[in-house]
């Protein structure tokens, strides 16, 4: 049988291409679309993407293959749970998935044949990049314009019996927390999700489909994904703002029979834990004994903090994992009963800041061993780094601009400095996790990615950097290191 694969138009073969296709380069395309939403048709593959709706996945797949081979349309099969539908919900689905598509094909749900006639969308355009041009010669926005987005589909023969893995992972976003750009909307988030799809395929061999939703209402996001569950092998939630993302993730885990993973939370947490374990080795410090300060208490900050607490309690069961951990947001330190706390922040206040510290980041960072930034660019100054403990570790991973540039942190006396950028050493980027993690999850039929899986993934990542390689400038494997997906897949031999 033939299936639809989502593939990249440009392979990520080096750090420069990674920076062009993903962070930090993708931010320029998202910003351009936010300033002029019509540019989504030039800077993404939306101008050639069509959703094929059906009540049976095989039928949708058959039509999608037909549309690809006959019209060269990038057709994505989507199966709706017919028995679960309420009045008007097909139109509700169509309205909210439109940021990804030039059109929606309803031939099958209207009783038509798989090879029914198809009107080619008027705005469809092909790649304008000739074969003798080098990708690296272009700026990010220019490259995406010439390519017409960075992903496309292929109809390929699938050998063997049908299994759930022929379906793509859905990269689901509502555009409410895109990179460090904030709530820029579904269309402006699409370049990021296309970039994620490239990394899924190139780094993990997993087909992944961007699905940017128009709605930002948690219950509506959950309903759409529930009705389309039979279209996907897994769900990777992306760029959904806190605290709504916690509700969406938890409810989908409970409702769906496929794995759900919020990459901004757990992918980032896994990479930070892995990198921090190695960074502290170089500084001759122990995770369960260091003082840690967070700048940023959103989805990523909370997930990182929770995973560090779990790991600290594993290392030292007699000590509370949150001892010596302070979290800061734009209102200052997070503490119990603070008027600015939402429910998630109040929960964090219960497991951190046991000294009830009430002041600013500038005061709280004094004497700290570790800084973890998931907030905004420029918040950490060299003077603040100088006030930290000797041989401090700085993880300034806000995107697209870090809280402090790594070179400035090192000049101020830090032992190790890491960021989310590919143009500096020690890139802390969740692209190290989700491709290999999903590959292992899907191959082993795992339905839930729990704390055991996350900690084992972090330990596996950390161990890839051998003692003979480990130093202040190399604490985490390169995103393009082919040992990474293999190392992550191996953990599932012991996590079942």
C-alpha cells in the first residue's frame, strides 16, 4: 500500500542550516507573517497543502495519495470520528484547521469517490529555488520564500502490515506562545511547526504534520484533537501558553490512546537536566546540593523545575528536592499566597522557595550555583553573574535572544555557559529530544511518556558525552549527532 510521508525540502546537515530552518532563523519568518498574515502563503507550504477529510483513515489516505500523484497537491489525510460528531462540528474542525491549508477536500465525506475531480487551489505555487543554488547563501525569510515552505509530502510504498506508525505525529499549536515572540497566532506559528517537522524527519525518521489551530480555547483544542485522533500516531504539543497548556496536555493524556508530549515543557526539561548533570561535573558540584535560580515560571520553567526536583529526590531521598530552588517571573520571586499566582504558580510555590524569599532576581541570584533562564533576552547582567557562587553554571535558553549571551556570562566568571542558540557552544535545544524520543515511543507502542521515561532520556543524553569528551564547552551532544536518536531509542528496551 502507498502512504503519505511528510519530508523536508532541505536536509539539516549542519548547524548553519539548523539555524536557518529552525531557531533562531525561523523567528524572522514568523515575525514577517505576524506583521502581514498574507505572507503565510509565501513563507510556508500552506499554498500547496490540502486537508482530506473522511470518516475512515484508509479512505482518506487513498484519496490523499491520488491527489498527490495526480495534481501534486500536498494532501494530508484526516479521519474524523463519525460516531462522536455533534451538529456543526465538521464546520468547526474546518474553520480551526484552516491556518495550515489552502483548502479542505470533502469529497469523501460527501459521498464522492477517492478519484473524484479536484480543483487546484488558485494560490498554489512551486519551489522557486534552482538546483545550483546553495541553501546557506540565503537569509531565513528569503530561503523559505524560494522554497515555498520547508516541508512537502511524498506518496511512498509501505512494506509490511499496517501499523499505527504510518500515521504522522501531529505538531499541535495555537500560536499563543511562539518561541520568545509571544501570542502571534496560528498562521505566524506555522513556520516554527514546519521547522519542527523537518527535525522530526531528518533527526528521527518520523513523519510529522504541522497543525496550527485557530482557536485558543483549551476545551476546543482538546475537542478537535480528540475528533481527529485516528489521523495520528502521537501528539506533540507546541507553543501553547501557560497555564492553559497544562490543562490541555493532561486532558488529552486522559482522553487519547496515543502518546501526548508537550515539547516546550518536557523536551526542554530533559535537555536541561542532561546538560546540567554534565555541567555540574565540570564544576565539581552535585545536583542535590546546589542552589538553583529560575528566571521564567511558565510552561518550560515549571517542567524543568519539576524534573530537577524529581531527579534530586532520586539522588537524595532524605532531602526535599525543592530545597535551595527559587523561581522568578516578571512580578519577582514566586512564593506562597502571592497575589499574582495562578493555580500552577501556587503549586510551584508549594515545592520551592522554602525560605519564603520575597524580592527580585537581582537579589535572589546572589550566591546561586545555577541560573536557568526561560524568560526573555537581556534579563541577566554580567554584574548579576559576578554575584553568583564560584564556578557558576548559566543556562540562558530564552529564544530567540538569551537572557545573557554565553560569551558575556563566561567573561563575568561563569564556569559553564549554555544557550538555545546554534551559533554558540552548548546549545540547549529540545530538538535533541523529540525526534529520537518519539521514534522510540512509536516503535515500542508506548502510550504514556512519564517521569521514568523523561529521567532515563536525560541520563541517556548526558551519557553520550563521554568523560574523555566532557569539558566546559561541550556538555551536551550536538543536535546533529547521530548517536542521539539511537541513544534515546535504546532506553525503551528498559521502559515498558
